[in-house]
């Protein structure tokens, strides 16, 4: 009874506070009506709306920066977006945000397409090292790049099947700070273990062209883990899987960039179909700004990572994941996030 009485007392206190807030709002509007003309009131109201929209745009810029950095580093972009949402919430509907945190990746994809265009575009005579034929239309077809895309499609199959069938279920079950923290720590440990075990060993696969259909499928199975558990990191899961089966570090990173193109396009398309194209003007601006910023940041981050891993391993990202995961768990335990 004491607990129930305390609860009723708290509810009554909240109701009184809400009434006070409502009364204060009415008082403010009454004062505005007394001292301002209709035109001045309209101007003030529009100014408040513009300031709110500008604040949301600034938030979208922040989300774009986080997406551009974390999408390509093996530290989980989705996990960081979930954590960022706990700290800096966009003033949008839950449905829009669920779509936004996926579709914003389209900007990051465009960076991959531009940087690796010559390595992924399967048509053209220039630098065609494996033409389908010596003359005619076949001379314009790059057979080796078509094979690369077939491998990529094979890698996409496991995640595509699971994503189409159970995407909403996994989002409901696992898209929360605790699951993100556990995945961050688990794959952080995996990075350190794998890199330590592989130290000094020669890789079996030293170019993207050496990846077989079997290797592609195995990498796709590792990617499936990231499709289920946010915080795992799509790039992190595929890189760890590739390293385990003997793919060179630079090749693993490059292949995971290519693999992102159909995966992210498919995921974005799925979210857009579910949400529809009925955006408000503010929502459209937020989404566009987020994608543009993600693109600009990704252009820098991709080049940085490719240069970094030529001289270093992935252990530093493993330690980062572990530290961040522990911080997230501690913050959740103390009630700062996940309320």
C-alpha cells in the first residue's frame, strides 16, 4: 500500500506541474496578445519555427558527421547513431527517425562509388584488362569486374534474406543501448584476438580478384551477424570474417567497401518503401543535409582508412570498441541513457 500511495502522490504532483506549465503558456500568449499586433505575433511565431528548424538542421549535420566517420571505420555506425539519439534527439517522429538512420547512408555510399569508380564500373575500353571479347561490344565489357559483382551479390544473399523477413523484429529486439554495448565489446575482443593470431602470417588472398564464390559466401555469413545485432558493425563483421579465412587486411577493407553498395542501397530502399515519400519540408531538408554531410566526411574517412591499414592493424579499433561498450553499459546502469 505504501508503494501504491507513493506512486499516486507522484502522479498527483506531476499533474499539478503540468497544470502550472499550461497556465504559464496561456499567460505568455495572453501577454503577447496584449502588447503585439497580429502581424507581429505571426512574425514571432514564424521566427520560433525557423529557429527550431535551424536547430534540427544542426542536429542533422552532427548525425551526418557521425555516420560518415563510423560507417567505414569498424566501430558500428548504427550503434553510434543509436547512442547519439540517446543524447541528441531529432525532433521527428519515430517512423521518420527509423528511416533516417538507414537512408542517411546513401551519402556514404556515393563516396565509395566516386572513389572506386574505375574499379567497380564494368564497362569501357580504357584499362580493360579482361575484355569479354577482343572486338565488338564485348571489348567494352570488363569481365573481371562483372565477376567481382557476382561475388558481391553472393555475399549479400544471407543478409538480404534475413533483412527482408525479420528486419522489424530485430530492430524491436536489439536496437537499444545494452545490445549495442555488448556487440561493441564482443567484436572489439574479436578484433584483438584475430589480429594477434594472424600477426606475422602470410595472407592466402592478396587481391580482390582472388576472392572466390566460397570466400564471398563466408564473408556474407559474417555480415549477417551485423544485420541482426546493431553495434557489431557491418564493416567490422566482414573484415573480421575475411581476416579469419585468410584475406589480406587491405583487401578485406576494400571488399567491404564494395559490399556496402548493394547492402546499403537495399536497406535504404526497404526503409523508404515502408516509410513512403510523404515527407514534410523539414524532414526532407534534414534527410538531405544528413546525406550530404555523410558523403563529404566519408570521402575523407575512406582514404584515411585505406592509408592507415597499409601500416597498422585493426587492434586500435578493437580497444576503442571495448572502452566505448563499457562506458555505454556504465551510463545505462546509472540511468543516463536507455531510460
